[in-house]
């Protein structure tokens, strides 16, 4: 592994890593020692009991844990603000009103496919990057995630983007990518039916899963299948708590048939891209990926269609057919429990009990005012549930690479235009908006190795290569994270990336204050006495005649040791 010259600090990091997850008694209660410390794997952060507990008393540590689940990483300021509000619900309500993040300006710049064709050299490279790659969107995503206040909206939109997937790996159109992801951002606290309808007629999704230009002569089945399989119903019939229904032989029961797929595909035929500049619908150079798809009546199957127990009569309009499909999947009894479990796994814990899923799915079915699919009510139910708030009593959830990077950056106090993070994320296995397939970066049901039936979806990304990349990133942005670092310099005419080491230097010789900050912001108060002593020893070995420089370098070493441990890399 790289950075072998770190010497004693690397050895202490390993020791900290091996003992990083104390027993449940230390939990979220603060930095005191645990009377029953236990080793644990990186994949779970230690396995306590799996029954939910009563919600914790609201402390700065529990505020930090809520910030960990509901933002792209706690900061001192965010923790103090949540704590001052007095509880999780107050912060959620405040977040529901915020919408400072946007991709609308990127979406407002559609261009024809030959837009860069007259350019050469660097101009051509830059033009293609700015208009036909994910880079501008990735930069905006990271800048928003680290710097904007509407953290919960962004977290939910990011979760939705891993459930309703459309990827720049297949479709290289920047404005179209922005338009698609603006749907998820704008509707994160809206209604799930609106998401399904907007996505169905979105041209970026239409290109990605081939609904655009689907013809009645041979309707393309890709979007029809994934709409049911991944975006709504799921593959097998479920009980309200998300557990599979079984037949008399104990086998699961398919939620839909291949006939359903074919019939939905027929109902969704006859749509094409809007065109730029009033171009004809046959002009493929001027496809517009930013406007909803438009009808192409000659390609629409006007016959009657039957799917999921619903029938669309012959000669129904194309819009009526789309509405019927969206209503059928949205109102299917599976959809609430299927989608709610996916959201829970993305936002709070990887192994929710059926009871947790059932409680949230019930809110999806009825928000208390007779409304189905109310995302605001669902999100609130996810975060306020006793299992979400139970802390160390439940199995942990491995930080996906994006959250690993943003959490470290926010904890230290970085500001960024996002570009530096775009050079690191793919090596760790997760570049935003570039999922390798419609099945996301990792399967939601990936089993924890030797985990006695537990799931650990993000563990699918943990290979020798990606683990080294994670570790190297953590080292480079802590011990190697001085402002002069090459990758932090402004690029693409933007602002670059700037660490806030001054706030750490201000601690001076008070190493305990630095450790307290790390314990709260990175570890939500779960550090044991043995781990604290490891940091004390590592920091004392760093000496410099300049007090401010010594404080910074000691903080950098301590941050590296803590961040490379499973206590940071696994959320509990």
C-alpha cells in the first residue's frame, strides 16, 4: 500500500482500525470507554442486537448521528444547529423547506449533437466535456453536497438516483443528464407518482432504456421491464412489510408476467424526442434531451392493452396510456414496501426489520390525509423510526464512496468546485451519475460475507483496488491535504478546492480539543478510551517549532487515523 513512509502513525492507524468499533454500550453516548469492547468487521461496524430500541435522548452526539444519516457529512456548525433545534423532527421540517441546490442552469443549455464538430484540439475536448459528459454535473453535485444547506433534499435525490437509474455511461448528454436529475431533486419531497410520470416521459431515460422511438411494429421492452422490476413493483409479490409472499409449495410468486411487460411496452410506444429549433421529428441531429418526449402518432399501438390487471381501451390517447401505466405501477400493493425498503437502505440502515419497512410502507400508502406516495411523509417516517434512531444497537452500514469523500471534506471544512472529487470517485467504485448499469453501483441484496444472513450492499464495491483507493484518498486529504496540493488548484475556470486548516490550527496545543472534535464530527461520539489514547500517542509524536503548524499536522494525523478506521467508514 502507498504511503509507507508514514511510519509510526500508520501503525497506530492499523491498531485503531482493528479496535475501532466498541461494543454497544459506548454507542452514541459520547467518548467514554466501553465496559465491553468487542472487535468488529469493517462491513458491519460491530453487530449488536437487531431489535430497535427507544429513540435516544437528544444530545450533540445524537444530533451528529442524524446529520450523518441526513446530510453529506456532519459539520460542527450543522451539529450545533440540529442540537439547538432540540430534536430530529424539527430539523427535518426545516430541511423540507430548503431547495438551494439546482441543476436547472445546466439543463437550460441543450445543444445539437454536432455542436462541437467545427472545433479542434483543446477547444473540441473542452466542448465535448462541457456538453456531452457527466463532468459538469458531477462538479455541481459535489459543490452542492459539500456547500449547500438543503442537505436532506440532496441525500434523498441521491438515493432516488440509485433506485431510478439513468447513467451517463450509456447516454452522453450533459443537459439531458441535468434535466433527469432535476426531476429527482425537485420531487424529493413531492409525490412518487409524479416522479414515475416525469421519468417515463423524460428523453434522457427514454434514450437510456430505449422507450424513445419505440415503434408499434416491435415495441421495445426495456423501459417497461425496468419500470416494474426496479422503479416500482419489484419482481415478486410482497407482504406489506416487504417480505415475500409464497405459494403452497413455499415458492415466491412473480409480481408480473412477461405478457405484462409486452403489454406495457405497447402502451408506451409512439414517443420520440422533442427537437431543437423547430426541427422535424426525423432530424436526429437536433434531438432535445431537456424537454419531455412528444407523440409520434404513426408509431403508437392503438389497440387495447391489458397489464397488471388493468385494461387500456382501444384508441385511447397516448397520454392516457402513459397515465394508465403509471397509475398501475404506482398503485400496485408492492410498490410502497419495495421502494420504501430501498430508500431505508440508502438513507439509514442496510438491514431494516420487516416491521420498520412495514411502518414506512404504511405511510407511503396513506400519509394520514389519504394521500399515497407522499415523499415528505415517507422521508420523515424513515428518519424518525425507532430503528433509524436506535444507533449502536443495530448492524452498521458501510459508507458508499461518495459519502466517504463528502463526509471527510465537510468534517475538515473544505470548500470546493467539485472537480478534485471527480478525479477520485471512480477509483473508489462510485462516480455520480455513472452507474455501470440500471441495477446501480451495487445490488441492494448483496450479502455480508460470513454475515449470518445480513445484507451489506456497499460491500460489493470493496475490492483490493477500491479499498486502497479509499485509504489513499483519506491520506491525501488529511496528512497530505495542505492547500498547496496539486489537485486542489483551480481547474476548468472554477474555484478549486480549499481546506480549512485554520480552524484546526486554532486548537493550538490543546490536542484534546482536536480529538473531541474528531470524535463528535467523524464518529458521532463512539470513540473508546483505548482509541482516544491511540490518537493522543500519535499526535504527541508530531512536533514542530511553529505551534500553528504543529496543531495542523497533529490534526491531520489524527483525522487520517480516525477516518481510515471502520468507526468512520461504517455508519451506525
